[in-house]
């Protein structure tokens, strides 16, 4: 019923307003409903869905991908909608406007989005203040950290260090984003040498704070297979906690939507096959020594299930949520719980130990 209503709302209203405006309205609405206590009525995810990973307990393997809550303004509401985790950000040390609008397009015929946002965000201080007011609750909150548009390649490590220093106290885990296509030069940081420098700087910041936080790295789907292997090897060598795979793609082949803008990254259904292939490659390379967070083209509980079977510990979505509406995380959770219960291991086996 919720799905039908949302489709009607989407067709009659949301489709007619710019995607970024619709997103902002949704964020405000959910945040307000959360503050009014209305979302508590939705209930928590079925306990069978809990996943223990990164030293944390996730109420569901399904999380909101980076970009959904760029400024830490509605992570609590997103948790109430059924997401087990919210990856806030991408955050840079200072506030950034991002690229000129319009910078998000709906590719409806492809069940996809294209964005060239360029990390608009209020900066590390503002995000830290918002996260400092976080109320105790089961939703895991990660922070995704990026390089400022203005920083040179040499300044990149300092950028990550500064943001981590400010935000680590408020984050359950940290993701180093070196894979968005909308900050020029950012994806070059996926090469082994720069990545090594960034991880060292972030580790120093954590050591200065006396904090231990799981650190993951987020990679692009457009890396060659050997480069995916190289990142996995480096993550193992540096004992990173895991890899988030993948970000949006710059590949345009096979899209059916008319007038696809040239700039920006494509997300959603067109990304599904490559994201799954990268996950399988990472799992084959790293075994169970890394936590793999699979993201890209997840549209249903069946997709989440497929990622878990392919070796993901956690799964995230952005575009599937936009097209599925506010009831989507709960629908996915319900179906996942049904499948898990049908496949429940014998009594005595702890179901939350899938990590
Ligand atoms: C509008 C938009 C903004 C995004 N912003 C970010 C971001 O700030 N940082 C980031 O790491 N990924 C960002 N992403 C990428 C998503 O986190 C995700 O990796 C990608 O969209 C693939 O997942 P999906 O197919 O479920 O959307 C953004 C995606 C979209 C569509």
C-alpha cells in the first residue's frame, strides 16, 4: 500500500520538481516527523537482521549510502525508516558550495540518477556540532570524508587528517572517499602511493585523539580489475577495516534515458552488475579479512540478499531509496527477515555473527 501511494506521489508531484529540491523536502519532512516522535511508531527492524561488524551492532545490514545525508541533518530519521546505518557526508574540512545547479538528474527509464554535486557540505565543524547532539539509539553513524575541491594532490592527506580530527569523536566508523568523479583528481588518490599517505595521516589524527575507529576506503566501479586487487592488497597490508564498493560510474554505455548530461556519475540499476563484480573480486582477493560494504544498484531485498551471499557484510543504497520512497527500507527489511528466518540456522547458532 505504501509503495502504491509513494508511486502516486512520485508521479503527480515529486517527478515535476527538481531532484535536489525533492530530496531537501523529504529530508525536512522525515527530520520533522522524527522530532515529533511519529517515526517511533514504525518500530525497529526485526532482531534477526542484526549484524555484528566493525566492533558495532548494526540493526539491519541495509544502510543509507553517503550523499543521502550530506550534512547530518536527518540521520536519526533515516534510522527510524529502517536503515541500520547512515554514512553521513561526504564532509570536507571547510564548507563548500559544490558545483553549479542543476547537478542531479533523474534517468527514470534506467532506474538511475546522475549527479555532479562536487561535495556541497557545511564543513567539518558544523557536522561535528550536529553529530555531538546525537541521541543514544541503535542506528550506526559513519562519516565519509573527502578532499576539498581547492586542495592540491599534495594537500589531500592534510584535508583528510583535518576532517578526521574534527569528526572522529562523533563517528562510529570512518570512510575515506577517494572515488567520487565530481572532484577533479580525487580518483587518482586510489593509487597505492597517495592512499598510503592518506591512511597514515588519518591514523596519526586518531592516535593524537587517542581514539580507535574502523577506517574503510570507498572505491570507484571504474577501476581496472588489477587496481581493485591492488586496493584490496593495500587495505590488508595497512590493516584497514574494510572497503566500500562502489561509488558512481562515469561509464554511459547502455543508458536508455534521453539527454543524459555528460558530466557526473551514474548510480542505480546500470551500476548493479559492475558493483556486484567488484564485490566478488574483493571477496576472492581478501577472503574474510576485510569487511566489504556493497553499494551500487541495490533495488530490492533480493539484491541485498545477493550481495550478502556474494560476500558483503553490509549493503548500502541511495538510488533504490529515492525511487522506492520512505517505506522502502522497511519493505526491504521485512522481506530480508522473512528470507533469513526461512534459512535460520539450527538453535544455538548466533544469527548476528554473520560478519
Ligand atoms: C545525488 C548523489 C549524491 C552522492 N553523494 C555522495 C557523496 O557525497 N559521497 C560519496 O561517497 N558518495 C556519494 N554518492 C554515491 C553513493 O553513495 C553510492 O555510492 C552510489 O550512488 C551507488 O549506489 P546506488 O546505486 O544505490 O545509488 C552520491 C550519489 C548520489 C546519487
